[in-house]
C-alpha cells in the first residue's frame, strides 16, 4: 500500500523531502506497486517542449495493481456498493472478486470485438457498475477509454468520438436521473450517424425500453458476454502508454481531450486518495461525482480501487425522491468519507433542515469538496450539520489536467480554514505569478496559480494537438505549468483559490467555456452574434448570462427567442449548459478592433449598471446604455 502521512510533522517532513528530492520521493511511492518491469529512470522532463515522462520504460497494467496485487486478501470484500436512482429498486454490490471477474470477462468481449492495445473506446453510459467494468476492461487490454458524460448531447458526443477516433462505443438503452429517463441509446444513435470511426456499439440493458439495434453494428452487452471466458491475462503496457482521454472545456470552442498515461496517474491518484481522505482499511467511501468527469475517474474508480477501498456508487441525484437522499445513503452504508461538490451542498442547504430529520450521519469521519470554490456559509453548514462539528473538511483543488488533488488539507492533519484549499500535497510546488510571469514570493500575495515542477499525475498532452497543450499550459509563463486559476496566499501561507482568470466558467461544478456556449447559441437561426459571461449564482456558483444579437423576431417575440436560444444550447451541448439568462440586444460593446469588452458585460450581468470605467475605446458607446436598460427591464419582468 502507498505510504501514509499520519501527522502534521510527517507532512512537513515529507513535503520538504518531496521537493528537495522529487525523484527519490516518487520512486519511494512507486515501489509499493506491482511492476512487470521496473522503470529505468523516474522522471524525464522539459516544460518548454513540453515533454514529461514518469517511470521511463516501466511496464505494468493498472488493473493488475487493482486486482492481482491485492485479490488474495480482498476477494470477499465489497469493492462497489451500487445504489440505484430509485430507492425502491434493489441495490447491488460487487466484491473485489466479482469486479475482477466482470472486468476480465468484458476484456475478453472487447478482444472478441477486435479491440486492441492503443485503440480508443468511447463510453457513454449511466452511473451503473458496468461503467466501471467497461473502463477497467479497456485498461486491462491496454485500450484507451474516453468516457463522455451522459448529459452531453448527440452533437457533443459525436464531436468527442470523432476527435478520439473511437472504434467502439459502449452505451446503454437508457438511464435514470431523478424522475427522468434519459434516452441514452437514441442520443448515441444520433451521434453515430455523424461518426465514421465507430464500427461497433455495445449496448447495456438498463431501462429495458425497446431501442432499435442496427444490424452488424449494435450488440447487446449481455449477448456478447455469454460465451466470454472469465479469465483474461492483463496486457502489459508501458508506463507512458495512455490510460484514457477525457474531454474538458477551455477558452476556445473546441473541447480538449486531455491524455492521462498509466503509471504516473496510478501512483498519484492512489497516493492522494489514501492521504487526503486518510482512508483506513475497512472504511466505506462515497464520492457523489459522475464518472463522466475527472473526479469520478480519479476518486471513484482508480484512486479508491488501487487502495482496496469499499466504494459507494450512486446512480441518481441528491434531490430525488427528496433532498435527504445523500444523507439516507450515508446512513444506509455507514459511510466514513463523503466527497461532493459545493453546488450540491448549497442546493441542499437551500432546501432546509427538515431533510436531515431522522438522519444519524454518525459514521462520517471526513467530508470533502471539489470542483469550485466553496463559500463560507456552505462550508459552515456542511461542517456543522453534516459533519456535526467533528469531521474535517478537505477542500480539494485540482483539475482535469492535474489528474489528482494538488492543494488540499490532509484530513485531520492539516488544520482547515473555511474556503481555503490550505496547503500543497507532497511533491507539488505551486508558484504565484503576476501577469508578467514574475513569481510573487512570501505570504500575503495574490496572482496567477502556476506549478513549478512536474508531478506524476499530470496530463501529458491534448489528444491530437500537442501544440495546443504547449501554448495553453506552458506558453503563458516560461517554465511553469499554468492552471488558469487565480489564487491568494494568506499570512499563514495558506492557499485560497479565487476562480478562473480565463474564459472558463464553472456552473454547478461543471466546467464550460464561454466560447463553447457562444458557438452553440450562434447555431440558432436568428442569432447573428452572441457573448456569454458568468455571474455569481447562489446555488450553481456561477450562472450563465448570454447576450444575443438577433436580426428579427418571429412569433413569440423576445420571450420566444430567449426560450429557443436556451433550447439550442441544450440540443448542441447538453441540458447542463443551459443559460440562466438570455438578453436579446441589438449590439455588443466592441472596441474599434472588434473585440467584445466582456468586462462591461460582466458588470451588467452583476446588475452593476452605472460605472463602466473607460469606454472611450468602444466603437459605439451608446450600445452600453441600451443593454443596461434592457437588462433592467428583464430583471423587473422576472421579479
Ligand atoms: C475549479 C475538477 C476552488 C478551478 C476536479 C479549476 C476549484 C477547475 C476547486 C477545474 C476547489 C476545482 N476550489 N476551485 N477546491 N476544485 N476548482 O477540470 O477553477 O472539472 O481550475 O476539475 O475547477 O475543473 P475540472
């Protein structure tokens, strides 16, 4: 098992050691894993190119580290408790042995379908155990999985499948989320119409609704499984072979397929999981994230399973059938560590205390949050009412790109401060830099958050676009990885994440690019141009405010347009990207060179309508007054 950091003094010591001798430190952690062939060199790196390789020439398989390495003493231990959307339906659980067999069997299914090492497999599934099986089976045979969140539209799915060049799509007939049934197969069918690379779709039966199956392309999971053997010897892969591609949003419209490789990611997710959550043998851990996002990859699948943890996986939503659903699950499974997003906490807090009636929550030891800044009010509510003043909160800052947690308390070890991610994990060397790249040293400083030295879990490239990887992350500041976040280091040296400094926004913990939403809005036949900004939202953290120039309004007038713009975004990206406000305008504040001055739009979205600073560079300053007037009228109309 990975080493445990169990006191503040050992954290301080290990932190110093990990920075003074990073390769020595990460070799020490890596040596607790099972390698088919040991690496020749711990790290090769150059942030200019960039080129990052950990555990050079090491050979392994990550599933051997989940299963073979620990199966003899974990056969009967539960790996996955699965809680269905509807509490009235039967729950399931899989022991390590059962998950192991399911993984091997599905690995054989994939092989029989012609999937080979290095092939990409797209996965578009609801939150059911077979999703985990599908991912692990890919890893077992050295195929690269690319999970696409099941809330994405057909168009977004197709775009990601095409970018990854996936040969196989693993999907389901449908899925349940609260009271809704999601027609997953129908969306997948639509997506496959605009993909040329997919040769096979493997369809899991979840809802039992009848769905069309295209002959020669679509096969049922349960049919393919019938004759597949339960034993599959893991395929040996290189330390730097890709484990998965995961798409995330950036400042331009096109999503980026971040590539995580095998060995470094394995070492880093396992080490952070064990130490941040202080997971102990026998604990039950519950991460509420969807596997479609990185939190689910690192802290529902890989990190916990590599530590032999018992996981709770939940198919549904926190507010259905009522707002006590998470608390009921925590009591049912006697959960010890609970990891969720601030948006869920704020939503549940807003629904009132009555949902906590009759809930014990006494099993909880550690609470975690991720994905966006947590405001003090939500932090205290979580701490007092869920943690009953006895559970440390780990406010974990990290990103799809970082693979694992970067700045966070270690539970019960690093003293917490509301809304602070506190201190860097071992081996992580943050730097705060001004806009010119000068490092701001010492305490009580604020600036851009960058990282000075590689860590094993970092993404290695953007699939098919290494140049974009270079300029996005390493082109901004020389010899530093740029995170895109603003940060403050306080008088105690504690880090507080201030939010994105680029055009990425964070809506209910879902990461979106403003350009991506604008592109979707512009697909609306009546929209000429649009601009999207974020505004503070009491539950979602950030809300989406869209300004759209429309040529003409047909039936329904402005209200009709607003609605159909929202529908367009739902159709093109997915329902989670739906704008909260759409304002129809006749122009946008632009400079003479044609650049939209978003600063002004942000102020308008905030409801701050008077002082816009210097507007002399605007092509047409009068447009600002018009937008302000219209925005006020819309607010008044909404009450
Ligand atoms: C934000 C999610 C404040 C941040 C794991 C980052 C946070 C982006 C925190 C990455 C936190 C994540 N406090 N902000 N604890 N955690 N963020 O790629 O802006 O979906 O850059 O990864 O979420 O989002 P992503």
